[in-house]
C-alpha cells in the first residue's frame, strides 16, 4: 500500500478518535429537531399525526431531557420538522444499528477518498494527503463531526466527495470515457445529496454544472457524458419537487413558515463585521485557500512570458481554482446576507459554533485550494504549516464544543462511544426552546 494512503488512514483514524472520545452533547434546538426526525423515520414516518407526535415527544423527554423542538403543526393537522428533510435519510441506518455517532464519520471517509483522488490527480503524489489533513484538521470539521444529530459535516463531506470526483473526472484525460462518466456521475450524485440535506447547497450544484459545460472541451469530454451528468441533476430536481409536493403540500414549500428564513442586504455589514474572525478561528486553513487563489492568479499572469507547457499548467490551475473559489464564495456570499447570523454573530465568540455552520459545507473546496499551496511550497514547509493548523483546530474544537444557546444542553447518556448519542435522555434544554419559543431558533437552511 502506498505510503500516502497509509498516512491518510492514520490521519482519519486520529480524527475519529478525537471526535468519539469526547462525550456527545446537544448544543441547540436543531439537535432535538433532527433527532426527532431520525427516530420518526425509523418507524417510516416523515409526517406525524397528533397522537404520534405526542407519543414521540413523551418518549424523547422520558429520561428527563427535552422532547421535540422546531417542528410545525401543518394546516392538514400533521406535524413536520421545519428542517430540510434529507439528513435523517443519511443517518437512519446508523441509528438503527446503534451507531448514530458514526454517521458523519462514514460520510467523512468518503469525502477524504474523493479529496485524495482529486487532489492527487491535479497536483501530484502528496497533494491528496495535504487535502485530507486540511479537511480533517479544522475545528469546524471536528465539532460538527462530533455532533451526529446535526447535518453540517455530512453535507460538507458530500460536497467534498463530489468535488474530488468531478476534479478527477475532468482531469483524467487518459482514463476510459466510461470510467470518467461513472466517477463524474458519482460526484454529481454526492452534491445532489448535499442539496437534499440543505437546499441552499444548490449553489454548489449550479457552479459544478457550469464548470463542466465551460471546461468540456479542455477536459476532452463528450457531450454524451456531459448530458448524462446534467440529466442526473434534472432527475434529482424533479424528485425534490415531488417530495415537497407530497410532504409539504407544494412543490416549492419546505417545513419553514413563510418569512421565517430571511436574507437581506441589511445583514451584509453586520455579518462582515463579526463573521470573518469567527470563521478564521474555526477554520484557519481559509488563509491557505486565499493565498493559493492569489498565487494562482499571479502565476497565470506571469505565465504569459513562459513556454507553452507553463502556460498550459497555469491555465489549468486557474480554471480549477476559479471553480473552487466560485463554489466557496457563492455560498459564503449568500449567507453573508443571512439576517439570523447577523443577529447572533454580534454576541461574540460564544456563538461561533452556532453561526459558522452555514459556512461549513465548502470546507472541502478550501482544502483543495490549500493543498495546491502546500504542493508548491518548499518540501519542509507543508508539515510545519499542517502541524500549526492541526493544533489550532483541536483547540478550536474543544472551545466550540462547550458552547450552547443558553440554558443547559447536556451530554447524551452513551458517553463517548460510537453509539453514545442515540438515547433520548438529555439534560434540560433552554426555556422556551420550541417553535415560537423565547430562545432565538437557528434555522438550518
């Protein structure tokens, strides 16, 4: 087995140990909303009758903890979670096996495989290792992989896996067309899954589709392959619209009430004032990503006076980087106008874990950019840079893991083992924490 793969396996094993040896906790109402959806899905239910809702609420609160939070009573008389519906489908099998805490780690393993393959194809032998280490080392990745009742690390992992697969498929011009078609299709299906978990991830699907069309000729892809990839998006979109129609009563409806999720340019300045510092503490690798983007642009400009091979490499890197930066900034620009984070981020570092989660889905894209930078530094510098980022990530993880939205969100009774988050008993949640409660409710999409 190549040494690079061994290193990645060791890194991911250390990541799992760091996550699983810390006792599970429920930090905010969203944890309770998703937990209720996962348990309901084990009985085949997305919608609950009044009797089913009451029974489930009593069951979850039976151990002295909180019951169901952030569910809505529909006009039809049924109850539904206001959260996007996708994550319970990705977690329910693990819950049934008593391994709920393994859920984000399983999808994280797929992310690491995709990032390794994509970065290695793009940048060479060790770049896949750099991408995996960067992905697993941020406090943001650790804290949301630790919170198995939250979807943030799972949708980030699906986007990372999809990006890695598409990067490989676009650059592997020497591979058979059928293999490239299959790997690229898996990439789009992974991003589809991320959109099902959080609908705002649709911006990543749009960027990926646009990049494939723009780079088709340079990537030597047939229109048949591109048509199949884009056709999968169309089928997925139709499936989501049908799901919404059946569950929520309208193709474009969700579990949220009208006006509950708001984006406004008035939130831009407050978010720009408070979010950058919190994002930097949670994911310091973003500095590497920014530096890589700048360096790639400078390198492209300088390549005009170089030989043909240098110009070709610079153009290829610039096209890949432009796609990664577009996916990164598109999501962050959207949430820079999110009014809820503008309200909460101004309360200081104690709210970091609650506000950064909307920015987490693109950490795989940032890791790929950071891997480019490390691949172009002198040989001795990447291990030093990674060691610093890992230390900062662990410190950030333990700092954010102690945060909660007021009150006493407590540890799950299972402790730190892989199945420790499954049981319903939890300590007292913040007063008023339900739909319409007094504690601000952070929507997840």
